[in-house]
């Protein structure tokens, strides 16, 4: 039995994700986006292009509304987000990404694309395609927001 046989599928999924995340955060820091935490980033990455309600951010990040509010407050102070009235409900507000957030996203997206190319080179195009197909199928039963 090899060490890989002893690792759960969840751990095998987590290891490359953590490596990817570390590369993204390093590139963001190098580009001057070093003023947010991992927890804040996990909320930030869930903001849609036209804004997202705080309750939706909390649900998607699987944190309390109070925690999401605290993290959004911090992101707002750092200039990554702003809040605007929800055009569909005057009582609600949307959290929207700022130009700074979208600039950071461009850096992150470039690193993700680079890492995915490296993975494809390592495991081959066919296996990379199969991996994406399998993970997309698993998302059907694991991601309530899919």
C-alpha cells in the first residue's frame, strides 16, 4: 500500500487546491494586493459581476451573516468592495466589487490559468479533461449554488 492509497479523496482534492491558492496569494502579494486575508478572499471571490447580497455571500461561504458582514466591512475599508442599493428590493443592499477587486481578480485568474496549464502538461490533456468532467459532475451533488 502506498502513501497515496492512505489519503482520502478529500485530502487528494485539497492538496492541489491549497498549492493553487498559495500561488495565487503569492502573485497577488507581489502585485500589491497583500491587504486581505484568506477568509476575506473567500467572500470576495463569491461576489457576482453585478453584486451579491450579504446573506447570499454568507450562505455560499458557509459562514454566519455576522461574520460575512464583518469580512465585507474589512474589504470595504481596504477598497475592494462597496455597497449599493439592490434595484430589485429597496430594503436590501448589494456588495459589489470595486476596480481594485477586479484588478486583483485579473492577477488571480492569470495564475489559475498558468497552474492549470502546468497540471495539464503533467497529467496530459485527456486526463485533465476527464478530471474537470468528473469534478463538474461531483459539483452537481456537492454545490447547492451550482
